[in-house]
């Protein structure tokens, strides 16, 4: 995986960076938003891409 394709996903509740994923930055211009499980909150919360 290339470094420029990596995206960090941060929990919107506790602001903990829990996940790293890859994405095609040329095809997808807006930031990723996914519902993922947060280990700190112990629930499924919305995770948004950070810089």
C-alpha cells in the first residue's frame, strides 16, 4: 500500500484514531465517512477521515 493512498479514520465521539484504510483520491474527492466499531466507546459510531 502506498502512503499517499492511506486514510486515517477518527471516531466522532471520542476523537480516537482507530482505523487506517486505502482509497482512490482521484476518483473520490470528498472525505470518507463510515460506521465502525470504536474500542474506546464500545459502540458503533461514525468515523470520519482525518488528514
